[in-house]
């Protein structure tokens, strides 16, 4: 098992280097605006531009630049500096991380809880009106774009502009440590919006998986033992049916951590997505590059965690 | 156990059991009026092809067909209680406790993600109020009882780490956790190697002697019931077509379907030159079973009115414990079986006895609604 984990981690590093190379190609080699010019300000003095180019190391050969880039990341986790504020990108991202984590993890709790509950109920009453109604709703939610859903929720429920003033609207986010109650209320609507589509996918996924599992021979054995139907479903059925959910959960959280741009923008939450959005509109490439790298890292890490979790969940994988 | 007083009070008495499954294509009559008895400590073998209703009738005994939307009628009297009429929660106290069941494929019947021990412990603790530690001790004891070596270590292994035979032993151990009075074994050896089959059968026999439980052995393999069963019920298309003690059935089978089953298995004593005779055709649809005798389209001896008259399971005049559902005259059946016993093919036997062939018989009867019978061989 330890060897398996080490192997997976090493592969993760290899993958990360590949991602870095790709990022380097996209942001440095493919034609973009000249970073030196972007930083030089309004009065474009060729001498200053040359100086900046030297400071940024842009006058070195491409392989040398790549080497410096990789070294900076692996040794100091140096993601560069914002063209605009000159602030270290690493710091900018870490400052924004709590908001994004709050949004995504809170959303994950909601989508797991609702998605799994609806999935179980639908599977147990497959074909009933309740099942068809929830699967229909799920289909709508899966198809609804997040930003549209976000705007809709704000339009109806925001305390400032809403039809019914219930929840604090856009821009009301405060840190968890500053004011936990306000942190919670300000995130309710974003959580629901982030969770809606994923909950719908999970409900459909679990429904299918559970229906299939409930037809297995070992479920018949569980019933023949005299277990209650509740225990048969929740222990024996769910234990097998949950596996595909675990796989997607890791990836979903990771992807959202790197790309909750739309929801963060709609609700004006100062997270990584928002940071990225602003950076893109300003051509602040080091930030974009940094957030993309962060997102890639989350996905790689999540994949490793999912693989390890899977080995724990399925003893047949563990030993092979 | 065969005294008249105990025979009057069997452990399990199934009376006119019918199980129907409504489907999109029509109602499947999986079990169509079946009655049988199992005496305490004895073994009943239920024999038939796949789709004959043998498994469904047993699953229904445990109430396991209820969840599939089956329509169930008749009575299943177990120890005086009618299992068909019991509520789900009452039935649960019997399942895995007084009646246990083992299944055909031990690998898919054990939960792949739980340790064998955990599954045994669960089975013990559903019905007994004991601590986890005590249940674990019991689990190890049970694994030892069914002949799994080193049960202290094996108890913490997963089903995929067990061999096929070991898995079935583990299933048996699980079924025995609460010392059931009745064990239903649904094709317990079909998925196993021949040598392992013999071991499992020997194990079941030993356990039956030690624990005194009754066994219902469901199988398509007459060889299996020959070894184990005291009584045998032969099922065809949802019905019992012949019911007798094992001795009687093997010595003097009465139903042409039973003859077919017997003639289609190889024997060690028989001459090698004697060919195996398969039963022609395939099991009938249970949605629209053939009219009259359900077996008549495949029966080499069927006569025109067999497609019209539905035979009932009746005791033989000279042997009341031997029941058969066949429209042929007892004397004709006896002569046919004698002919077959001499190694004749069904056609030769039929000709010797002087029965018209089904096709000719049908043509001469000019029956407009009669199904065209299949004449194979």
C-alpha cells in the first residue's frame, strides 16, 4: 500500500512538471502582450522596458527561463509577481484561498447531503411520481448555468435587491474568523447555487448505481439474513453504490477550487475565482498562471487521494 | 422421523403456492399451484430445469419475492405459522434465524467489501443479543465447524481471498449462525468444481446430522439429490410433476419428464454404448404455458387429449406416497419405463408399447386448437 501511494505521488510530480511546461508554453511562448511593456506603465521608455525585461529574466533563452520558472516553483513555491500591484502571486492566492475553500467545501456538504438523500429515495422508489419529479428537477438543475441560477437567486432572495429580502446579497462575504454568523448567512445562497448542479448529478449517479447494486446477489443474502430493509439499503447497498460518487467527489471539489469563477463573480466573493477573473480582464498573466497552476495541483492531488480512497473502499483493488 | 405422527406435523408444509410476476409482456406464472412437505431433520430435493419455479418457490418461503412485486397466494406453514400471511417484520425474525438459505454463486452472494468475519458477526447479531466480541468468537467457531482451516486468521479476510469452495463453506457457516431448523440450499454446488461439490455435499450431510436441521436442496442435478435427499419433488413449468421418496423415484420413476432427466445424465454402471438422451425442446414460456399437460409439447408419448386435459398431481393407487401428474395409464407408464430401462430410445419404447407417435396421433385426432408438438430426437 505504501509503495502504491509513493508511486502515485511520484506520478503526481511528473504530471505537475508537464502542466508547468504547458503553462510556460501558453503564457511565455505563444504570442501574448509583452509583459515588460505591460509593466512599464503609460510612458513606454525603451530603456525602462529593457530593464524590466532583464529584471524579469525575459532576456534569457527560453530553456533557461523555464528552468528558472520550475526551480522557483519547486524550491520556493514562487509564482511570480502581479504586473499591477507587484504583490507576490503566492500571497494573493493564499489570501483568497479561505473564501474559495468556504464556498466549495460548504457547497460540497450540501450537494453530498441532498444529492445522496434524493438518490437513495429515488432508487428505492424507482418509477414512482416522486422519483420522476426529482429526476426531472435534477435534469433542469444540471442544465442550468451557474451564473444564471446565481442571478435568479439574488433576484428573488437577496436582502438588498431581492423580491423577498431573506439572505444577504452579493458582496456581503466576511471571513469565518471575523464574524462566523455573517460568514454563514452570506454563503447560504452561493452554497446552494454551487451545490445545485452537482447535487443533481450525484442524485442521478447514486440512483443508477444503487438500483444496480440492489439487484446483486449479496443484497439477496443480506435480506435472507433477516436484516431490516433500512440496513440492507444503507449498509450493504450504499457501501457498494457509493464508489462512483467517491471518484467524482474528489475531482469535483478540486475542479471547483480552481474554477469557481462564475459563482464568485456573481456573488462578489473574494476567492481565487474572482482573483482570476479580475486578473484576466487586466491581462495580469502571473496571477492567471498562478491560479491555473493551483487548479492543476488541486486536480492532481484530488486524483491521488481518490485513488488511495478507492483502494481503501474496495479491498479487491487494495491487494492487486 | 418417518413415524405417522411426525409425518402429520411436518416442519414446512407448502399448500397450493402460486407466485406470479406481472411484467410488460404479461403475467409470469413462476410457481403455479405447488404443494410439498418437509419433515424435521429430513432432506427434500427439488429438481427441475432453470425456469421451473424451484428457486422462486423457495425465495417465497423466505418472503424474498415480495420486494419484486410478486402476487403470492396459497399457504406456507412453517412450524404452524403461515409465512405468506406474516408481516415483513415478523418474517424477518424467521429469516436467517429459523430458516436460512445458501445460494448458487458464493462469490457474488458474499458482499465483496466486507470481511467474511464481519458478515458472519452481522448474521449472528441480527437475531442474538450478544456483544461483538462474543459474535466474533461464534464466527470463528462457525468457520471451524464448516471446515475452514485456520479460522482465527481467515475471519479477517475478504471473500475474494477465499477459494470457491471456501466461499461456499463461509456461506454455509453464515446460514448456520443461528442454528436454523430449515436450510434452503439453492444449487449450492453448481458453481463449484466437481471435487469441491462432493466436499460441500458431504459437509451439508455432516452438519445435518450434527444439528438436526431439515434441508431443501434445490438443483437441476439428479446426482446431487440422489446423494442427499430423502424425498424428491420434480418441478416442471411452475408445477410439481412427480413427488416421491428418493428410493422410489430412482427405482420406479413415473413421469416422462423424470425419465428424461434420468436418461440425460451419465452413469458409472451403465454401458458406455448407451447414448445419453437429451429432452428435446426447451422449457415453455411461463407467461403462456402450453394448454393441457404443460409437458406435452416435449413429451415423446403425448396423446391428442393431453393438449386439452390438465393433469393433477395424484397419488399412485398402489403407493399413496408416490404422486405423479401424468395422463398416461399407469400400466402403460410401467411398460414404457421397462423398455427404457432396457436401453431403448423413447421412439422404440413408444412403438413397442403401441402408442401412436405424437404427430400421427394429433393428425388423426383433428384437433384444431392443438399446438404442433415438437418432435425432436
